[in-house]
């Protein structure tokens, strides 16, 4: 469970995040939808405590992110926008590095990595060095290492960026599995189709503010648009004319 | 396992797999300095030895005017050569190092017992020419003194009349201290070796990690930033120390191939030198790797970090240069200044002494304090938000 209240963050004169509030519940997939530069990545960075909010609170499973960032990070699995691997380490070693940083014991680490390697269908690359991995193989490895400590909450920043159709589809199925296990999945995207296909709830962000927060179906009904894409465009337009 | 140890092990393992880092830090770095030093040294030795015992070929203009002089010079090692058309041009174009010109007025002055003149044509801005002229001048002086004494005796005077004062040199330099002068650049080479050893890791673990976009995921782990910094910095320091140890061993081996005794010098790069040098260098290495990490954390990319660090590399040469240009008497407080303290201590060792316990303690404390300060500043930079965010 991730709760965000009135989150604000400025870089100089630029208000990147300007009063964002929403909640991502357990057993649901929540999508953070918005155009490029809307403040999605900055919001997520405050969630996984890379940045401190200027104002507002973030709570993960009830723990305040500013007061106890380490406890929050222990409960989060994070796939940031930057997802570089260590090229001179194998996929398995990349996963083990993060497992050791979470201070997992060897037995747990082995069981968890094997399970993730199976679930993500990456057995054939597990012991290869990450140098020369395809985009899809890189994302799989990055997801596996983000989940090695079995976190209840998962944050993914544009996870399907650069993935082909097959890789996107298998990632989608993997996220459904995580939801079925009762985890809280929060991901950001600027692609409407992806959000429709995946989300139980959509939080639309534009210019650093939440402009809509509802299930995809409700969003469509509210704007009277036939597709979510039209709904999205309509919402963004309304918020921009309101700001002007 | 403490997370700092995890970070340390991972950085060491990953960098040992990188051929470029291993080659640079553990092979090229430590070998470069001793080999360079050996070559420089042997060139210098052969240049210096060449002076004394080899015949000196000198074109002589007007040799016929002073056959006695030419014969005497030949006995002292000069080999008379046929004269060039234009002595000045021959020296300028480096065809000849020095040309002796005996003017046609020489015999008449000589016969009348007056001062006869000869000319040396040379170029003082060229070392070989200057040295040759110096040797020839010395031969001429010796000849002039001998003839002068003979003339005094012929007139019934003691040659001592012309020699009211003689200064006698009592050089207090020992073969060891003479060696130390020649080796005064050695401390810089030692610092440089440690610097090169740590440089690639410092860049790779900070600027490199950010450039490869793996720093942000790393910092999303439940590990405080200081722990990450400690692990990375320890790995950098380990490489620098190994590089340093290999370098010092390299110098010890190179020392065996330097024939310093031929120059009446002694140099001892043995276990004693090895142990105290490493002790003095230890806190300095901590400081250097800290500064390298700090600079790399500021740099936006691998390339930028490399540029900054290449500039930083020239700072360690300053004490060596300073002491060469302004030879100061060493005071205990100077040992507290990082780099200067190590320079003084290593020089002291080379001269055959051992720095005092207080000097060593002051040196270690001063450098450690500076290292702690650098670590504190690095920690601040590491804690900043902009550290993790790539571009």
C-alpha cells in the first residue's frame, strides 16, 4: 500500500510536482499516466526516497518515507527509469548483488533468484554476462533484482520502454501474477493502451498535478469519450485550459 | 555480511574482470614508473661517465702556430681534428661540439713571454658543447699553470708567488646523499603510482556507474549512502595500495639494475625503505582515493571525470618541484602537510637516515586528518540528490 499526500517538489523556479495525492492499493495495479515532463518520474523518485519532497508525505505500508527511508526501501521493489546493469557481472550475479544488499541469506537468495529466473523465463541468460543483453533481457534482469527481496510493493517507471510486443506481453502477464499474489503494483506510462490493458486504477498527472484518479472505465464514462486515448486527451486539454 | 563489504566485494570482483583496469592499475601503472626511472637513470649515468675517460675530438684551427700546445693537449686526451671552414657555423649546426682557434699572432706573443690567447668556439646552450668546452678549458688551464710555473722557476722565483691562496674542498656529501639528489624525483613517482592505481576505480564506481545508469537502482536499496561510499572507496583504496606496493617492489628491483657505484653513489631501496615508505604513504593513499572519489562524484560523465583527474594528477609533483627550486630546511611541521611530509620522509630515507618518530607521527596524523576531511566532504556530495540522477 502506497499513500501519497499533497506531494510537492520544485527545481529552482520549476514546480515539477505540485500537490500530488493518490493511493495505490494492495492487490491492484495502479497506473500513473501523463505526458512527458508531467512529473511522473519525480513523483516516483520521491516514493522510493531518492529525493526528499519539499512538502507532503509518502507512506508505504504506513511507514513515513522521510522519517524512515531505509524501512520504506526494504518494502519496495523498484525499477527506475535508469535501469543499467553491471555488464561485467552475469544476470545471476546482478540479482545476487542486490540480494546481498538486502542482507538475504544464501539459501533464501538462491531460492528467490531461481524462482524469479523461472518466472521471468530467463534461464538461458542467467549465467551469461550482462554485456550484450537485449533490451528485453536487460529489463527482465532489472525486474528480477528489484524483486529479489520479495517486496510487498512494486514501483516501475515506464517498464515497457523499448520492449518489443512479445516482451511487453510477457511483462504484462508477470505483473498480473504479482497482482494475484496480493502485491501493490504502481507503474508509470505515457502509453494509453498499456494502461487500459493493465490497470485497475489510473492516476492521470499533468503539469505536476493529479487531474484524474479513477478506474479506466469510469474515466471513459466521465469524459464521454469512446476510448481511453480520447479520454486522456480530453482530460489533459481540460487541465490546460483550467491552468491558463 | 555488512552492506559496505558487499559493495566492496562487488566492486573488486567487477573491476578485476575489466582488462583495461587491471592492465592500468596493476600492471602498467606500477611498472611504468620504475622502468621510466631506470631508463632515465642509465642515460644520465652514461652521459656523465662519457665525460672523463673518453678522448675529446676537437678541430683545431691554426695548429701549426702552436705545436707544443697541441701536443700537450693530446696527452691530456684531446684528439686534434682538421679544422672546419667556418668554426662558428660548424658549432651552430652541431657538426662540432667545440673548436679551438689558435690565432696567427700566437707564436710571437708566446716567444716574447707575453700572454698568448686562444679562442674556444662553442655553444653554452647545448649541453654536449658546453661540457666539451669545459673539458678543453680545464686542459688549457692545466697547461697554462705548468708553463707559468716553469717560467717562474726559470726567472728564479718560486711558483708559490703566483699562488697566494689555495682552497681545498671538503665535500660532506656521502655516496648515499649524492644518490638521493639524483633520486629526488622518486617520491613523485611513488605517489603517481598510487594515484594511477586508484584512478580507474574511482571513476568507474561513481561517474561510470552513473553514466551506465546503475547508480539509481543501487541507491534504491535499503543501504545508507555512507555505506555505499565506504564500500566503493575501500575498493578504490585497495587497488591504489596494491598498485603502490607493486610499484615500490618495482623500484626495489630496478635499483638492482642501476649501477650507481660507478658514480660513487649508494642507493638502498631495501626492506627498510619499503616498509617506512608504505607506512608514510598509507594515509596519503587514503586521502588521494578520497579526493578521486569526490572529483568523480562531481563529474557528469566518465570522460569528464578522467579529464579532472588527469589535472589533479599534477598536484603531487608540486612538492618535488618546490623542494628542487627552493631548497628549504625541513621542519617538523612540514611533515604535517600531505605530500610534502611524504616527500621529506622518503628523501630522508634515500639519504640514508630514518625520519624521527615524531616526524613520522606528525606526517601520519596530518595526512589522516586531511583524509578524514576529504571523506566528510565526499559524504556530503554523496548524500545530495543530484548524485544519483543521471543527466
